[in-house]
C-alpha cells in the first residue's frame, strides 16, 4: 500500500494524542461536508441499481453525456491499466502516486515526464497520464494544451488520461465536455469537493465502448446504495456548489497568506490545498504533529501539503504553530 | 454484464407496474434488514481508515484471524483470477455465474464439473471454485469433503475457493476457521444474512501473504465509511444473529411447503431461498411478474429461485398467485 493523507488513527498511536484533539489537514478534501440527506432503508437493504437517477444527475452536474460511476476514482485508476495492451506510459510528475503505481504493476513501461518534455515525447507514448490541477503541486495544464495533446495521441489510438479530482472548484478548466472523443479519459472524484470522501464515489467520462469494458471489468454494484442516494441530493443542490466554491477559494487564499507570513510561501496549490516545497518538510511535519496538527509529508521532492482549515479557530491554531516553528527554526 | 436478481427498476419498466407494488423475491437476501445505527458525519466525510474496529469485529464474528474487508464478495470474485498464473480452473456447476465469468475473462481454462466428477479431476486442477451452500441450487458439500479436497489441492500449490455467501445461517458448515491454511480461500458476504446488500461489504479469509496481494490489487478505501460503522454494529448484535437465523429457517420452510402445495416442490434450497427446477420456469416467471411478483429465472438448467417473503401478507400474496398458476397450468 502506498502512503496517503488521512491516516489519523496511525498519528494517534504514533504521537499519543487523542483522536478528537487533532486538526487533520493531511488530505485535500473540502472540510465542509454537504448535508447528508435522509437515506431510505431500501438503499441500505437492497442491491443498488443503475440508472436510479444517479447517472442522470451526474451527467447534468459534470456536463457530459457518457459516464460511469465507480467506487471512488481510485477504482478507475486501478482498472484502466488493465484495459490496454502493455505499452509506454508517460506520467507528468510529481504525480498522485497511485497512477504510476497502477500502470507499473500492470506491466507497462513507465516514463516520468515534466511538462516541458511532453511535446517531444508525445508521439512515442501509448498513454499520457496527468492530474489537473495536479496533486500535490497544484500545477495546472491549460485546457487548450490538453486538447492539443489529446488530438495528437488519438491519431495513433493512444490515450490521454486526465484525473480531474480537484477541478470542481474551477470547472471552466475541465475537459470533461470533450470526453466523448476517442482516447480522452477523464476521472472525477465526488468526495473531495463535496467533502464526503467516506462514501467512495467517482466518475469516469470517456467514449462509450471503453466505459462498457470498464464496467465489465469492475463488475456490478460497485457503488453503495446510500452513496447513490446522497450523491443525487448533493448534485442537485446547485446553490451549495457556489457557496462551496467561494468558501474554499477564500480559505485557500487565507491559508497561502498565512504560510507566506511564517516563511513558508507555497510553491503551488489550488482551492483545496496549498503545497510547500522545503528541505525542512520532515521536521516541519513532525513539529506540527507533536502539536496535534497533521499535514501530508512528501519525500520526493521534499514538501508538505496542507488542506483547508475549516474555521477561524483552526486557522488560528495553525498560525500559532507555524509562528512557533518559524521562531524556533530561525 | 451478467444477469442478476434485484433488477426491480427494469421489471417496473417491462411490466408497467409501479415500484412500490412489487413483491421482490428475486434475490437471496434476508428480507429483514438489521437496524441502521447512527452514522457519525465523519464516517461520510473522511477517508475510511483500516483497523477502525471493523476488522476486529469481523474476526470475532467469523471466527478467523486473517481476513480482508472488500466492497462486496463480488470484488474478490473479480480479483482472485488475477492473482495466479493462467491455469485449469474447475467450477462446480451450476454456479453463481460471476465466478466462471471472472476466471474465463482473465484467460484461465474453465472446466465445469459436477460433484461426482471432482475426485477424478482434482489432481489436474490449479483451482477449484465452488459456492457452499450453492447458489442457486442450495446444494451443500460437507465440510470434511471440502477439507479433504483442499488438502489434496494444497499439496501441489493449487487453490480451493469456497464462496460461503449463504452460510451465515448454518455457520457450523463453514470452513473459514481453516482459512489460514495455504491455498484455502473463503469468501463471505455481509449483505445477504444481515439484509443489507446495499452497503457493499464482503470478506476474504485466506493466508496472510495472499490477503496482502489482494489488498494491493484492490487498492485503498474500498469499503465506505458508513458501511464500516454499520457493519461493526451488526456484528456486535449477537442476540439478533440467533433471531435472524431462526426466522430465516422458519420462513424458508414455509416457502418450501407453499411451493410443494402448488405443484412446485423445490429441488433444492437453503435458509435464504428455494430453488425450483421446471421446464416451465420462463412462463412461471412471467405469470408471477404480471402479478407484480419478481422471482429469479435461470436458463441452464431451466429453473426459478425464490427469496423469502418478509411477512404473512407477502406469503399469502405469493400463495394466491401460485395457486392461480397451478390451476391455469393444470
């Protein structure tokens, strides 16, 4: 298993701080969960059924005609490498680690690329995989460039896989409206923007033939009944979408300013997290953890990622800890 | 996608009968759902974490030390064929169709067997797969025979896969207490006995090295947060286990008697369903559906499977329809 944020139970054991005392900023999940609607007993009791309204609500929300609900975009990340012959797979790095892990495990040849290398390598790739905006750096590749890359790849039957897990805050940058084009595969995550990562829901938008192969590989009933009910309510609550976009943007800007004030100016970020490159990432992570604040540590390159504090009190607690760290390390 | 029970929305469209008017007996799921406990917001909002108490509760309930929660035993059915080199896979037939489908799709050579053929073929198989008690026939292979087959298979590094999706009603027949032996893989389904098929939960018990490979293949966060909370409550409610066992047994016996009275004596069954072989299965299925009663139709061999009616009123409704069918077809 790879390392991930959100492992609070481990931090509880490691630092001897009770669960309820932690400020967990280790994931990039919006800290304001959409309301949980009433879930009818049937949703828990019966086998889930497709086309119960979820697919229709998702098609409207995402603005695409063809999509497949999956048990978190993670499920698609694991399955896609099994749906084509072994080949050369370029991954824009640094990248959410599950992508290269899945392609490599399936036997594909992995080629790590930075954005400047893509144009030169594109014609030799069978698949190009990227996260947009990227996790953890926040780097964003412009939509026009992505569609250009896709067009070149598609000429040879190659794929462009765009993981848009963090794009709901800035949907104007999404390419999901083009996902019916052969060879363009767009992944969306439900849990991050809606603040409901426990429900395990994601979507894949792509051409129909590929979605059918993916559905066959993943099998029936992948998404739970309660999740199907809850997601329909969340998608329909369009007023709340605007509110969530606005408060994430404001909180992310405040977080960036706070980091800059304490000598940790972010090197990137998006509306759901900030990313700080620092040779001192490991001691910073440990310093914060000893104060019950969990952030996500990365090794290569050395960096931390901080999710959004949910309240002024949480911001203040983080600010105090970072100020102390700044003094001690000065 | 293969055919399955529980497709009520399709029946609604096909027969023009409103959803709430149906008596759905098309699945083998207990018709009395365990109570849904309060689900804390964190379970919906945060990424699920392992070893939050679910694994421990499951180890106690199933009586085994080593198991892996999965998103329904279906997830394990799809994954197991990817965890060994291509080989000769015997499947005890008729069998829940997802098993042969998954092994065949992965490229293994499929050999359909009846129980009498197993002893002669066993030494030439790399894997033997069976459902016990079987779905849909209800046939049960004695525990001693299974352990004997396993011992012979394990000598050569071959596997015995026992899908015990319907065994919670008769746990004394389970082999899960032996699942730490190399090459014995036991699948359990949470939803059927607990009447909570919408939550997508199953367990795999096997030797630790195999569970680790399976966990890596399936990836992180496969089981949703609310499901993890709910299942812990269900496992802990031991008084309710006895009640569920007793009322399923009584309802299944009444169902068998009712079928026999109307000329449809079951050819098999277990405490969660009855199975009726009949050349007239298709017309019977259609006759019942036109009266808003959904049963599961099988082609090869021609048969229907009926789940348990939840109440005396449902039993009476089924009895009346079967009596009418008996008269009309007499």
